[in-house]
């Protein structure tokens, strides 16, 4: 008789639930952006049709979480700061984006440790994307 050994998921992509969970996370995130008063300004920075933007974020998050490297195959290196330079991102925009994402994480990610780690990682990423004059990442001393 062979014993089946349950394998632990090897990536956050698997822990979160794979592509279906990423799809749901992105849909909830943009639903939040459409419905939250504190996100009105960042929603206005996006096209009326969020379809292409959702697709790109799903690809990026899937790869970022350890899933298939489809984002890189289709779009190359993420170059997130460069891609976002045309959009003014200061503390208010960062915080509104994080409010939408944190609410989406609360709704979609059931594993508490992963949810908390992702909130921390998203905060670092969102802060790094700031391109306002007070961004500490751009100050050279």
C-alpha cells in the first residue's frame, strides 16, 4: 500500500489559488476602485474600459506570485516605475490604490499569512512607484 504524501504548494501563486484567484483579486480590486470614494481620483487616471488594464495586471500578478511567466513573455521586463511615470503618484494615490488592493486581499485571500505578506509587499511596491518630489527612493544624499 502506497501512502500519498500531500505536497505543499510551491509558490504563492498556488497558495492563493492559481489563475482563478488572481482573476478574482483583480476583478475585486477594480470593483473597489470603481465604488470607493477615496479611489475616485486614481480611477479617473484609467481608461473607461478597464479590460486591457485588468488583463495586464492579471498577467503581472500571476508571474509576480510565482505563476507562469506570461507577463514577461508578452510585455518584457515589468519596468514598473518607468511604465507609471506618466501618472502622478504621490502618497494620496498610493494610499487609495492600497485601500482598494487591501480590501480585495481581505475578500479573496483566505490564507492569513499570505494575505498579510502580500499587504506588506504591495505597500513596499506602491511606495516605490511614487514619483512625487518627496519620494525618498529618488533622493540621493
